[in-house]
């Protein structure tokens, strides 16, 4: 397959990932309005253990299978890829059932770890937590099997089935979550805990939607795939043991790096409430703060991260090719371009979100928790740059076949988070968890940046100059946004939802215009994004 087709496929997949994340932000807004922050906290209690177990049970399978299948397809051996697909489908179905049983029967233990002292419970009960965890666990039966089908198609450089199934899965899940919670709480005036439990079951319903799409593509393309199988010129006849050994060598580093955010959130899950309650905060306040850190604020932050990553990750296949062929000049240019895109898009978004934390939180989630939400989001927003840098530098190391350093950095980061989290939350309140995340991700990024510099022989001086210029533009934008916000809040105080929308919209438009004007007039935007947006290359 040509490089251009591969990059187009990668762009399609990253666009689908961005759309899924964006939909994930949108549904949280009405969902929070229905179940409230404590209901959202209960939803997170179930969903986070599920996410960790799901990532562990799939073990980076889609990318690993695609790499394996692609390798042998290129050698003219379609038999080996099909043999892996048939065998791994059984293995992943079994691992999914084991993960389901583990989460289902471990639900009471997990609930007791989340709230170590049941006597403190005044909001969500232990029974509510157990019910929620068990409802979401059912999805583990089919989601791992889906990962095999997605990986197999990607091995043929066909990203469409994965992209479409991801979006359909998300749409079906969200439609189910919002409809079932609205009917239980809004129409029948039912228990919020029951509504949240059924909402987590949406993971299973959404997975059915995604699986239906994948099966449609499979039956549609089965004839063509079978013809390729018959036309195979080679059959390596690799034993299953050797095959899985190779697959695991691809999958484990990918899986561990993919676990970064879920593992950081899991540390919060098992320490956040206990630390706050121990410091004298009520369970209700603790659960509200946890919902903001893990869901409402977190979802907003992931939008600029997804956008920047979607732009930059398309360069990773070409980075792999340049590193493998030893084209040092091209490799340096591609790494530089990746860093520039991340800094150019994420730094102003993170700064702007931090400066506009109060109107942003109020506009998205209402003004009932605007004080706590605004304070947390203000501190948490800059983590978007850390998330983006960690994700992309890990992907670059993967392209250079040096992913073990990303794993080493992540282990060190998790240890720092684990050691510091409880103490920082106890002494600083909810923002202590955010500070611990900054420290952890700072360690991960430092290791990745060092490894890229060493093994790609990369010189960071140019990027530091770019960072200085972008920072100057962001500082000017920030000053304008602060002035605009200060003036507008005198006329539109943030005590009414409509006022938060007016202040947010006006400040975003003015701040965005200032930043883009500075970037375009200085030709920075054209140099970084000109190959993506032709109008930026035009000369006056």
C-alpha cells in the first residue's frame, strides 16, 4: 500500500477517535444534568475498573494484530494472518469472559477499596457501587473480540471498519445512556443509582452496535479476503506458540502505554474519597470533587488533546519509515513537525481553558457547582499539554521501536502518583490529585523526550525557540482574554447560566482571533500548518 493511502487511513482513524471523544464530552453535559455530580461519581466508580480491565484483556491487540498481519501480508503470506485471526478470536473471547467474571465477582471488593469506611456513606451506598460495576462488566464479553476484527482489518491497511464501528459504538452507547436515564429519573421519577447502573450497561449496548458494523464489513469483504488467501504465494506455517510470542512482544508495550490515563485515574479512584474524607470533608463533597476531576473537567481537557494528537499522529507511520531506512534528515523534520503541531494547538487551548475555567464550567455543566468546578478546572486545564506530549512522544518512540523507554517512564510516573496522591489530596484538597498527575506526567515526558533526543540524535534548540515564540503569542492572547473577561463579567456576572455562555463565547472568539492573527501575520501558522490549510501559504 502506498504511503499516501496509509496516511489517509490513519487520518480517518484519528478523525473517528476525535469525533468519539467529542461525543463523549457532549453527552456528559445532559447526563450530568439528569443524575448530578454524585450520580456521575457513581458512574465513574463502575466505568474506571472496566476501562482498566478492558485495556488489560485486549492488551493492545488491534495495533499488535494489524502490525502482525501487515508484516506477513507484505511477504505474500495471507495464511498466517488468517490463522492468527481465527485462533486469537477464540483466545480474546475467552479472555473477555474471564475479565467479565473477575469484575463481576470482585465488585464488592472494589467498592470497599473506593470507600474504605462504610460508616462515612451518606450519598452513594456500597450496594449502588456493586450494582454499577456489575452492570458495566457485561460489555467485557464482546469488546475484546471486537478488537481482533478491528486489528485484522487494519492489517490490510483498511481503517474504515474500525473508524465507522468506533463512531457507531459511541453513538449507540450515548443514545442508550441518555434515553434510559431520562426515562428512569425524568419520566418515572426513579432512583438515580438504578439509572446510573443501567447507564453503565450502555457500554454493552454500544459494543453490540460496533460489532454489528464490523460483522457487516466482514461478510461484505469475505469473498475478497478468501480470494487473497487462495492467491498466497507463501505459507510460513508458524506454530501458534511462536505466533503468540511475536504478537505479545508487539502488544504489551502498546497496552501499557494505552493504560496511562486509566491507571492514573484508577489511583485517584482508590485514594481520592478516602483522603478527602480523612481530612474532614463530607462524602457528598468528596464525590462531587471526584466527579469533576475524573469526568466533567477531564472530558473538556481531552478535546484539545484529541485535536492536537489527531493532527500529529498521522506523521508516525512516516517516522517509522524514516527511522527504518536511516533517513536522519527526514526523521528530524518529522519529529520537529510533530512537536510544533502539539505546541501550536494545545498550548493556547490549555491556557485559554484555564483562564476561562469558571465561565466554561458554568456554560457546560450549569452554575450549581461552578465554584468548585471552576477552581479545579483552572488548575487542571494545562494538563492537556502534558497529555498530548506524553501520547505523541510515546507514539514517536513506538515508531522508532524504542517503546520500552515509554514503558519505563510510565512505571516511574505511576510510582510517583501512587506515593504522592493520598498525601497531596489530604493536605491540598481536590487539586492535590491534579498536582500528583502533573508530577507523574512530567516524569513520563522527561524520559520520552530524553529517549527521542538520544536515539534519534534530535537537537531541541529549534523547538525551544518555537516554544518561546508560541508562549509570547499565548501570553498576549491571555492578557486580552483576561481583560475581556473582567469587563464582561461586570455586565454579565456568572450567577446565571446564560451569562456564562455569553462571557465564554465572546472571550473564546476574541482570544482565538488574537492568537490566529499573531500566528498568521508572523507566518508561524503557515510554517506549521500550511501543508494542511493552503490559505495559510498564500503570500500577499
